[in-house]
């Protein structure tokens, strides 16, 4: 099994990263802060103005270490990578199946909706006795509606457009009760509705930031096994959008990103003072809060879960790579269907 290597997140503005032999060296104002052997890295994510020397960029590209450049606030700006890897026959199979993706879309939607429902059911299991009756009933009703959606998606005559509609319906149901999962007493951390580009409240800012990190990992996973991250199945093709990476992350949004966001807020590791509102109305994490989230993200990725298809324990951080490998095996006809990752 692939070893879970490290993704380095650089959040200090003005930091300089350079190559020394086979090692990445990070400096701030001329003082060395850390050094990491390149063979221990799988990705590098830089926030804001960070200097990367040409020698380091070339070394990362030659070793398949993807570099993602994000704004101070976590918005994706650019990606640096070496020659595209992978088998041309695999990509041709991916392109052919993208024209008739019903079976793969069904697996993706089943995985996503099942995992969203599992998050709601886990909350009911843990906190039902402490919840107001109205909240408990709302969560129960949401779980029932999502179970009906799952049964509908499983029907073999479901079209791709119908399954996309079912996925959207399930997302609406899930986010309609998302506020019931928040146990923080801070009124500024309540959830009203999903808002993006820009996020308009602290919870949306936190969730969007985690989705950005997850997208980076899923895109790296696609490229690592030779898939084209721009050609997806559930998400339609759009210039500049990593549709396949977005496909893979759908199964992981709720159990990995959403649950981490809820944990940080419910355990009061993040409070309303950890967010700032811009003149445009956008809400963003403060620099210190962003570092805390990145630390928690790396810790969560080290947690192990049993993979339901492979029947092996694997860290959360490896799941995107495992799912990309399974998708590649399906495209090569090594396995009959793409097995979604179910969280429990």
C-alpha cells in the first residue's frame, strides 16, 4: 500500500523555500525553520507571497511533487507540476466512458449521499438525548428522505441527469439540517445556508477552506494514477475545472471536511473571533485560525479507517489515492464497477 507522505503547507508570508541536495529547506527572514527530505513529500501548498526557488520547483516537478499556489485566503491560483504521468490507454478509456457515465455516476452519488446520511445518523446516535425534540425529528426526517433518494438512485434505469438531480436534492436536505449538528453556543457560528465565492459567514468560510484542501488532494490522486483530473463523470466538463477531482471528493466531503469543521467548532477550538469580515461581505479565517485548521487537517488525515472494499485499514489521507486507483482499475476493466468509499 502506498505510504502516506506529507503535504507541506506554508502559511507564513515572506517565507522562502529552497533546495539543498535532496532536501527542502524553509526559511523565514533568513532563519532556517525546518528541512524535509523530498522523498517524504507528496505535495506542497503555499498560501500568499511565498518564495520558491527555480531549483526547488524543478526538483519537485521531476519527482512528481505537486505544488499548489493559493491566495492568502485559500483561493486556488495556480498549480505547478511535471510531465503528466499515466497510460494513454487509461485516459482514452476515461474519455470514452465520460460520454456514457451512468454506472460511475451512480456509484459516486451513492457514496456521497450515504456518507452525508451517515454523518446525520452519527450525530443522532451521539446526541439524540440532549437535542430538542424538533431537531431530532428534523434529522430523522432528513435521514428518511435521503434513504428514499438512495433507493431511487440504485434503480438501473436512472439516467445521469436524474441522478445528478437526486444528488442535488440530497445536498439541499443535508444542508437544511446542518445547523442542528452545531453545538457551539457562539451565535455567530450558526449555519443558515450554503454560500460560496465568497463565503458569507464563518461556517461557510471554514467549510470552503477545507473543501479547497480536499480538492488539492483529490487532484493529486487523479494525476498520481494517470487520470485526467479535468474530465469527470458526475461533474460536467468546464474549462479550468478539475471535474474528476471534484467527483472523487464528493464521497469525502461529509465524513472528512464537514465533520472536521463541526469538530473544530463544537469543541470550541474555533470561535467567532477566529474569522474576519471584509468590506465586500466575505468572511475569512484569520491567519492563526488557518494554521490551526491546517494542523487539524493533517492530524485528521492520519486517522485510520477500514476500507470497505479493500478490507484493509488505511489513513484518511490515503483514501483519495485508493479511490483513484480503484477508478483506474475499473476503467481498465480489472473490476466490474467503481466501488464507492462508505464511511461508518
